[in-house]
C-alpha cells in the first residue's frame, strides 16, 4: 500500500519545468522574487526517461540565490524522493514545505523547521523511515492531509511549541496517526486549552492518543469537526461552568451505518463524563 502511494505521488509530483542549478542546488522560479528548491531532473532521449539528480548527505539551503544577476528569496522546498539525504539545513526565509516535500527521504534523521514556516503540505514527511523527531514552530498556519502519517517505529516525538497557535491551525484532515506528542519538553497528557483561545479548529488534536484529560476554558465558543478524533485515552473532561459549556458550538455529528451518532469534536464522547469545579456532573441543572 505504501509503495503504491509513493509511486502515485512520484507520478503526480514529477517536475517537468526546468530549474536552474547554482552551487549544486536546483532552484525553480515561483514568481519574480521567490524560488523553490527542487530536485534537478533532465530528459534522457536515449532511454526516454527522466533522470533525477538526487541530493545526498547533508544539504544546506541558503536564504537567497542570484540567478541571471537577480536575487531571489528561497521560500519553498520540494525534495521528494531523495533516499540518501541524511540532513538538511533550512533557511530562515522558508514559508512552505511542498506537497510530499520530504516524502521518501528515508535516510533523513533530523529536520529543524524555521520560525518563518507557514505551510506544511500533504504527505510532507511520508515514509521518512529514520526521522526521529519533529518540532512545529508557532508560525505554522496550515498543515495538509497525512503530513505526518505513516511515521516508522523510529519516530519518537512530535513537539508543539505554542498550544494556542496549534489550536488555530487549518488542517485539511488527519495529519498524525503515530508518535508521542510533546508540548515543549513534556509529553502532552493533560491538555489545558489556554485562556484567550476562542476556536479549536477541525482535526487539531486528531490522533493524539496520549491525551488523558482535557480542560476547556469559558473563552472557547467553537470546536471543529473531528478535533479529538482518535483521542481514545481521554478519561476526564472539565469546564469552567455549565453556561459556557452549553455555549460551545461543536462540529457536525456523523451518523454511522448502525444509526449511532459519532461526534468526535466533543471530547466527552470518549470520557463519558464532564467535571465542573472538580466534581463530575451527576445532576444537571
């Protein structure tokens, strides 16, 4: 299944436009002032195949490059399918990791994402079999479907640096299925939504199996679709008061083929209890 998916991605993402190589790095112009780092490719007429010049070892990407006497800023990387790439130094100007941007970079062990990063594309780290950890900066605003899915057993932790910012990320769907999630230097088990957060976007905690308790403050007025999908370890949910809890707009409920309702935006679906002021609600007024 994984090989079939990677083959499909390879077909979809093959770059046919010619980039320009400067100091061993291939750049593709995005517009008049920005470039993406890509894998250099050329057509071999004798074999009628596209030959890739994959990056190997450690790659250091500069923040800018001069092409035809004009300076371009590096804002995007697309390094799909470089199995011998072991490390990469990303520039402080980077804004986007392309769809499958590091997919199938099976020797990659560590990547430091810069604080300039805004978007992580679909399947961005698919089949990075030796990647052990990844830290998401607070600058990230968008994460595509399956960005961190199918991590191998070598993957140790996904780290969130800013919980309030994480709650507001636009996620296309499920982004994580395996791996321990950390909030800075501690495993994320007791999830306390920060004061000031009004909206918890769809899917933001989807697949966070280590969460055992959740506290929702009164400032939260909406929780998106499938925000807590797969958080099967939740045993306790607490809120500031009943009035604020009643004011929360939860994402839509899914009706299963059996007729049973499934609302995975509400963490109470898993805990089957709600605590107010330290006490579990048994009589609801």
